[in-house]
């Protein structure tokens, strides 16, 4: 009987240790899930940037046929964007085309900016955006997609 007195509370300690280990394991699973969501979000933003860059590359190739490609060289200013009911009605112009594309960048990418430069007949489309929650354009944390197009 004396031996049983020394065993009081041992089961409770074992349960507490097991719960502590289980809690740490669940926290690790939650962190892995969070990292997975962050990576999925970053992948989505990168794919949007690539889609938009390829869209402009197609527009440049089309404009080259019409000899209007030089009208597409620009650096995107900081604008406010209308993300709902985008409508640029009227006839096709280079200005409307650029305005629509800039609006898509501003609406689909956080702190999205773009530029198109031309050098020796090769156009470089550059799109940058922030994948961070807090947007700071002066920081070096901007993601970037750059495509060279030779129409």
C-alpha cells in the first residue's frame, strides 16, 4: 500500500506532458499550413504578373504590325485605379490600350507598377509588385517579372 502512495499524480503528469507534445505538434502543423497559404498567394501574384506581361507582349506585337509599338513606351505613374466596371468604350487607341493594361496591373497586383522601355528594337516589359502585407514601394522587397519582346 505504501508503494501506491508514491504513484499519486504520475498519471496526471503523463497526461500533461502528452498534451504539451500534442500542442507543439498542432502548432507546427498550423505554421506549415500558413507557409503553404503564403506560397500559394505569392504564386498567384506571380502568375498574374506573367499573364499581364504576356498580354502586353501580344499587344506590342500587334502594334508593331501597325507601326504603333513606339507609342507603348512608358513608365507607370502612381494612379488610383477603378477596379470595378472597367470600361474604356470607344475606338481603339494606344492610350486606351495602355490605360486598360495599367488599370489591370493596379487592380490585380498590390502596389503594382509597370514600365515598357525600348532599346534597339527590343521592348522590355517590367512589372513590379509587393507581396508583403504592408506596402512600401521604397523597400527592396518588391517582386519583379521582366520580359523582353522583339516584335
